[in-house]
C-alpha cells in the first residue's frame, strides 16, 4: 500500500518540480514534500531520488556563464521580406535576377508585356478628356441658362467615373514593371521568362540583407540588468565569426511557463556575409559589465 502511495506522491512531486524554480529548494519545496508524504520512509526515498534527478537535469538546461558572459542562442532574421504578385495576366518578358542573386533598391525584378494594358490606360485617359470637356461645356451653358442643372450634374458624374477608371488603368499599368522596394536578394522565384502567370500568383519572394535583426530568448530575471542599448558579441556558427550587436527592443510579455521573454538586437552594419536564418551564440554581460546607451 505504501509503494502505491509513494508513486502517487512521486508523480505529484515531479509535476511540482517542473513548475517551481529550483532556487527555492530545499526550503519551501522540501517542507511541502514532508507534509504530503507524512514522513513515510519508502515514499520519502522515492521522492528524494526524483527530486535529485530533476535538479540534476535542470542544471544541464541552464544558461552557462563564463568569463565572456552568459551564453544564449539566437537566430538572425530579416526586417524586410516581401512576396510579390500582380492582379492581371500578362507574359513575363524580363527576369533579370535568379534565386540567390543580389539586387539594389529600385532595380527591375520582373517586367511584363503590357501592350494591351497600356492601350487600356491610354483609352481611359482619352475617355476622361472627353468627359471633362462635356462637363465644362454643360457648366458654361448653365451660366447662360441654356441647359438645366440636371444635365450639368450628369456630366460631372460621368467625368468622375472616367477619373476612377483612369486611375485603375494607371495602377495596373504601373505593375507592368515590378521594382525592388529595398536592397536584398531573391529567396524564391516562382515564374520563368515568357510564362504567363495568373492573377495573385506568387511570382518572387525577396529578402532584405541590409537590415538584419537578432532574436533571442532569455530568462526574465535578466530584466534586472538587461536594458535597451546593451551591447554584446554574437558568434555566428555558419561563418565561425564574431559580430557586435546592440539590444533594440525587449518583448512586452514574459512567458509564464518558462519565465523567459524575447529580445531583439541589430548587428553591426559591416555584417555583409550574414544571412537571414543563420544562428549563433550571444555572450550577454552581467550588470556591472553591461554597456547602456543614455
């Protein structure tokens, strides 16, 4: 009977250990243990072994500290990322960049054969000019009492309609040439030269490489000393190289289960070889060594 009871309380204790910080052991947690098991020898032995095992496991999962600071893993992400498409169906006639190639802001990414689209835009402009002249003529006739106000209002409404159609055609014509909104590299290319992709089809996905951001998950207890502006080195695994980083933002919410939160940092502008998705180790300095910007 004691064995069965022992395993019951061992299970309860294991759950408690996973939810309670080990910093409070052995004081409060061990007292709770004694009250639960009522000093039964076999139950106490089992519970003690489980507790020691949990504590040993937790020690291997903590943040390591050495002369370089506390180690924490981080991932590089891009601030600028876009998936581009169009709302019409036209043939691709220019595709200057392939996957992985770099481009500058304003470079042409995709060009379409928009002969029909441009013609529709020119027709919309002509319709607007006709409607505008008709409205102006009706307004002048009204000043001589040669027409009614209803005719003037109808002419004005027709002109406003042609303005809307002209703007729609103009916007469609502008999409005939997709230019890069920022500097970066081509991540995904879903179309080929001379193909005619459908409306809203993903054509190209681009990633900015000039504005990179680090994302790190740290213990919430670090908020005592970790502030915006703190500087730290970040070692990128893929490049086997160290870069300087600065904390720019701290998450507004702490995860209640893990007692952690996310922080964000920017890398030094000279990190030309660092790509989004790379990971590495940050060495966060403690309170007395942390540098903060005022």
